[in-house]
C-alpha cells in the first residue's frame, strides 16, 4: 500500500469524475431517466468517432462537439419515438442506443486504417495511465496530467450548472407541469441536462470509459436515495460516496492488479447492495426487533 | 452481382453455417424479446446481457480456456443472479425500475471489466477470444459450438410454443392467470430462464451492448403491423431473420465490416420504416387522420356559423364576420371556405357567403347533432344545461347517422334543446 503523487492524482481525478457524474445522476434519478443516461453514454460513440476522424485527435474540440450533438440527438430520438411513433419508453431507449452504438462501431471499422481509435478504449478506458499523459505547453511548461485538468474543468462546469440552475432543475424534476405553469422552460432544462450528461460522458470516456460513466451516473445516486429523500442530503451523500469509491477503488485495483475504473464501479456496487440490504423492506419475520419504523413508504 | 449469387446460393458451407447460426439466434431472441417487450420489461434483457460478463470471465478462469460449456454456464449463472437481484430490489426498496436496471447493468459490467483486466494481465494466450463477447463475432462461431447454441435456441422456441397460453397470460393479465389457478411465479421463473438463455447464446454473435437490439427491435417493429400475438411473433422472427441475412451479406462483401452492428442497423431500419409507414398506426397514417379530422372540424364550424346566421334571419355572412367568430383560425377558415365552395356546399357572391341547398341540409345536421347531444346529456345524464356545450362541441363532429337515429328515438324526436333553441330538421 503506497501513497505517492501518482496515487493522489488518480484518486483525485477519479473523485472529481465520480462527483460530477453523481450530481447529474441525482437529477436523472429523480426524473426516472437513469436508463436515458445509459443510452446517451452508448449513443455518443458515433459522435466521438466522427469528431476523431475530422480532427485526427482524441483530445480535440470536435470530439466533444460531436459527442454532445449525438447525445442531444439521441435524447430527441427517444422522445420522438415515444411521442410521435407511440413506442413504449423502454423500447424507444433500447432501439435508439443500439442503433447509434452499432453505427459507431461500423464507423470505427470504416475508418480503422485512418484513425487509431480502439473500441475497447472507448468502452472502458484506463485511468492508470493518467500520470504519464501530461499536458505540456508549446513552450515546454509541464502543467501536470491532462485528464485531471479535463476532469477539473468538467467538475466546475457541473458545479456551476447545478448551482445556478438548482431551482429550475429541482422544480422540473419534481413537478414538470407546475414548472411549465410558472414559466420555466422545462424542455430546455431537460435538453441542457442531457447535453451535460453527454459532455460528461465524452470528457470522462478516456479515463473511465463510456460504459463505466453510466455506473458513476447511476449507482451512487441510487445508493444515496436509499438513505435519504431530500435533495440536498442526496447531493451531499452522493459526493461523499464518490470520494470513497475513488479511494477504495484505487487501492483494491492496485492490490489485485486490475482495472481501476472497473474496481471503482465494483466498490460502488458493494455500497449499493450493502445499502439495499440494510434499507430494504424485509419481510416481517426477518426484520427482527429493531426499533426502526416499519416502512410505510414502499 | 457475382458476390450476391455466390452468397445467396449458399455454395460455401461456411456461409451456410454462419447464416444458419445467425438465424437460429435471431429467432430465439426475437421470440423471447417480443414477450418481454409486451411485458414492458424490454430493458431487463439489456441489463442481463451486460451482467453475463463476470460469469463469462469466471467460466473462462475455471476452464482455463474458451470452453463454450463453462462459459455458457457461467454466463447463465451471473445473468440469473442479476435477474434475481433486480426483482428483489424492485420488491424491497423504493428505487424505481429504471434506476435498478441501470445500476445492476453497470455494476455487473464493472465487475466483469475488473475480472477481464485481471485475466488479461495474467498472460493466458487464450484470452484474446474473450473480447469477442463484448463486441460479438458472428463469423467466429465454430461449427461445433453452433450445435450447442442452435440446440439451445431450438429449446427456447419449443418451450415458448408449447406454453404459449401460459406466457400470454403472464404478459397480458397475470392477476387473472393467478385467479384461475396458474402458477404465475413458476411461469415467470421459466420465462426468465429462457430470457437469460437467449441472451447468453445471442452474445456470441452480436456482443454485450447490441444484444438488446436483437431482443427489443423485432418485437417493437412487428407491433406496428398486427395486434395478434401469433402473427406478431412470426413477424418478429421474420424481421430478425431478414436482417440477420442482410447483415451477414454486408460483412461478406466488405470483409472489414463486423456482422453484428450491421444486423442491428438493418433491424433498426426495418423498425423505423414500420414506425413511419405502417398502415395501422404509423406516423404518416396518424398524421393524415389527425389532419383530416381537423379539416372536418373547421369546415363544420364554418357551416354552423352560416346556419346560425340564417336562423337569425341573416342570409349572408361576410368573410370578416366569420373571421371575427374564429379569430385564431383565419388561415384554416379560408382553406375550408375554398374546399366547401368547390364541393358546392357554400356559395360566394359579391354580398357575402351563403349556404347552398345541400350545404344547408348538411349544416342543419351538424347543428341538430349538437343540440340533440346537449339534450341527451341534460335529460339522460342529468348534467346542467350550462355544462353540456363543451361536450357537444366535440360530439357534433363524431356522431354517426346510426347514433343520430338512436338519439332521436330515445329522446322521442324533441323540438327544443336545453337552451330553448329549435332542433332543426328537414321538413319532408
């Protein structure tokens, strides 16, 4: 067990990503849109590939733009399938993300000779290489790991997003009709949230991979939701979980020599199932004689 | 063209095998998926397909090589655990279904990635093949494995066809099934087993992420063409086979192209075409129906306005007067006016607009329906006279001649409506 600057950087970055994802995830959870978040994180793939192809680099603005556009497109497509074609919601999500993901893989194979983009790297990334991947300015100044900067910028963006739009986000999450009635553009807020989700997915996919972003979007908020129902404690608990997950995930992965991002998710899963065991409504016989109030809220 | 003939005459046994394999997998998952689509649990299949990854790794570690029996068993077990956990969480926590599905999916996949990375770092040379589970490799299915997968697929089809009635009950009315004595829990258990099996064998060909498409899309597309279960299943299977063959063909002609994603693209294409063009409930069909209905209501309103003017002994109305009556529908009124004039129901001259003889009788009918319905609501439903107008405003466009006759008979050919206005009739 060691603690050096590399370990600190990885844990710090992991925690930043986990907290940013968690904050967005809380609102997705409250809107019952967790699977939409999942769908977006798959659906950005073609955008990433096209952006990559156009700019020739994984780190360009084009990649982020492409992914953002595809994220919004997938939200709109899910909505259109549901409202215009009257397909039930779960099927609309399933059809949308599989189609876009398939197109993404086809594009990767199509451009395989021209771009060095690995489908595995997009899907499950690798945070362990973060300390090597430095941001060096043209004058040779070493500014530290690039991904940490990216995660930091993303973190402050999302912090700002939730802080300034807090009222709008919470009202639209709890009562969409009321929010429309008092003049909040609920559709616009929704689209803004979805674009933040796609932006987070794309800025994190290098480090934790597209699919594991979903875990960080969904699992910590769900875990926190088992313990509390109020919004502010929910956000606080999610952030705490994010930090814990980053620390434990790093050391466990270090210990068995495996994927750090994967281990972060496994730790998140352990917290989740543990909380479900503690807070779940057990049948009367198993609940024992604890003084906790019987669950009226099932 | 040569490629086309070569492919579709199935001269090459390896093509035959691949196509056969894709078809068997496709039919099996289309059948199971259609049921879970109707059950509104379409994304459970997606969760299961991500959740089998840890099991695949476990099977690999235990066997030490890519032995399909170990891998299928391992995958099945972790899929079963995921299914069990998601139904347990649904029953015992306050979490909503979609956050449970998303959590299970990502946690299991994360654990799978941990296991996969650990195995890869162990340096086993066989490990390269494991990645094919994530992205699928239809061409890579060996002939020997095909018998295992094909056999399982046939078994799924057989069970689903034998117990069609039971599964139909599970999907459409489990409460009724329970009441007449069917073991609904057992039936759901068997269905979950089939679903997991279908996912486990499908993943070989199409991969973890795209498996959901094989389950959801055929059923969703077929649903737009029929309301009956058996044609629905057959149609879903047909869509699945068709896109399976097309996908294999593309990857045969362009060898660098993967099969699975192309199958999904063709499936989605079929689905999108169905959503748009289906004559039953497609987007175009519903758009036209709505437009025609709106046009009819605007025409009806225009004729009603002219008729009421006539009742007030005013033979003609000017365009401005009509516009003043419907200030928000000026464009539509102009359009209806043109249509009614060409139909000969409305006459226009320099002094204004008036109804023709035929138009007068049509307009009279609309007003009659409106007032009959008001009277019916007032007399038979005991609704106060000042509350009946809104409903009548809608029903006047919808009542059929048969219903009109019934209303007349039931109300005994009344002369006055609740607002003491005459119910107009053609004098014979």
